[in-house]
C-alpha cells in the first residue's frame, strides 16, 4: 500500500522574487509539483519534480521562470508536497 499523502500550499509573491522562491522550494526536497499562476488564476508554468531533478536538469526550467517573472508583477506559487 502507498501511505503517501499530498498536501497543497499556495504562496503569493512578487514576480521579481519568483526564481529565488522556487529555488528555495526545490532544495526542501519533499515537493512533487510546483505550479505558477498569474493574478487571474491561470496556470503559467508547471514544474513536476522527482527525487533526481536538481542542479543542471533544472537550469532550463529556471530560465523559463525568469521569463515568466519578467511578465508578471504578482503571482501565486502552488506547491504539492508529499508526506509519508
């Protein structure tokens, strides 16, 4: 049986802090997916994370996040965490 439960959290941040906030979340390690939404609730980018996705594999995604951050003034980060 799979005893893993998922919990969802939402954070509202400025676009200029988006990349650094996502980097911090990725380093926490128990994240399944990060979704960035605009002020209207429209999903701009979804980042599925697995245990092995760190470092150089995340660089293209961070570049895309930088482009999104330049376009939005305020956004919401939706974080799906897994809990054992």
